[in-house]
């Protein structure tokens, strides 16, 4: 049997958005807990280098995650290692049920559950993640200046990111398993018109190869002819999909076609008292900076929501 615990705010997920929400919640003198399945920091904890977070020209993802965690705990944020099973509404309470059996009751819940890129699942991909294999061009493109860069995918994100990477790479190859792209025609045309970008059709990556330090080449296979080849490249960016972790609430949340949670300007979801921030939320970009901004807004909005509840209850007395 688990325990039942009472808080003002429960933050689900300990990435940058969640830690920031927790910091602001605790700083506002609200009893706040952050539930994180793994180590606090989310995906940045596994990022080799971060150079686009203001104030830090260069910092490892693990160090930035540690600094964020320590800062939030300084203001009184509690962090518990828990795997969340579901979030549901019980009157004025928002309840978080964990796989451990523990129940966390609160007046407000902030979802910072993030998401995961879809992986190719080929040999070398996991081994060289952070050493040439990446899932974010904005985050890592500048590390591969004047190198040959490969991109896998054929949708809007893949083509747009391939075009973006031509700002850095000496040459960019877009590898697609079909003979036509799925991206919008206007985006395709921009790719076709870019002299630094070349598309390799009807082809898949069979393995990622490298030395002790980074990616050096890709083993490719033509799906129509079965011909195999090697592409010399210093980086591989994978854009074959991203899955938001948005199926955590018992009640249905409003989402977009990609499964991302739709919020208002206060980061409040379609369920009162449940807020969302970071990568799980429908928005234009998914960066550390906007996750931190989301977390700030969500926590401040949660505080105001609780004040309204308290005023309503006081008026009944």
C-alpha cells in the first residue's frame, strides 16, 4: 500500500520546464514537489554540450541540469523519484497516482512530461548519440561547422532542419526511404533550390559508424536495388518523428493532431488546475529557453489559480 501525500503544487517531470515551475512554486511559499522517473534534468542531462542557454557560452547538459536542480531545491522544492501512472480530478483536488502506489494530492498540477524522438533503431545510433548523432538541429548544428552532415527523414521537420543545417555544414545530405518527400511543396522547393543540400532517394541508414570520439560515416542501403554504400559524414540528424508524453491524464485533454497538449497563454490545459509546459505542449520550437519560460508562466498561473480557490472557499465561510 502506498502513501497519500498533500501538496499545493505537484510538478510531473523534472526537465528544465518542470524544475523552473518547481522553483517558482516553492519560491512562492507553496508546498511543491517534482516527480521525476529518472534523474532531474530531462533530456538535457544526456546532452554533451549546451551553448544556446543565455549566460552560459559553453556548459555540459549534465552540469546545467545539476545547477537547475540545486537552485530549485534551494527554494524548497522537493524532488521525488516516482513513475507517474495517471493524473485525475477529484473535486478541487488534482491527484497524481504513481506506480509505487503513492498518491499525491494538490490544488494544481503542472505537466512537464516532455517527449521522445523516434529512433532509427540501427547499430551505432545509441552509441554515438551526443557524439555526432542528434535529434535537434537548432541545439547541435553549430557544432558541425564545415563538416558533411546527414539528415534522415522526409517530412516538414526533416526538410526544414536539413535546410537550416546548410548554414553550418559544408554539404548536407537528406536521406529518405521513398522517392518523394512528404513535406509541404513550398518547403520541398526550398530544399531543391539549395545548392548545399542533396537528397539521397530510396535509401535507409543501416548503421552509424565512427571512432572513439565521433561519427565518421554511415552505411546505407537502397531499398529498391539493395545496393549498399558508405557515406562519409561527421554528423547524423534524425527527424522521423517525436512522441509527446501527453497521455497521462484520466480525463481527456485537448490536443493537436500530433498529440501535443494545447494550452492557453497561462499554460493552463482544457482541465482547470492542470497546466503544461515544455516539449509536451503545442508550440513552435522546443528549446531549453522556452521550456523555462513555460515553467515560469505555469507556476505563476497555478499560484493565481490557488488564490482564486482560496478566495472562493473563504467567501463561503
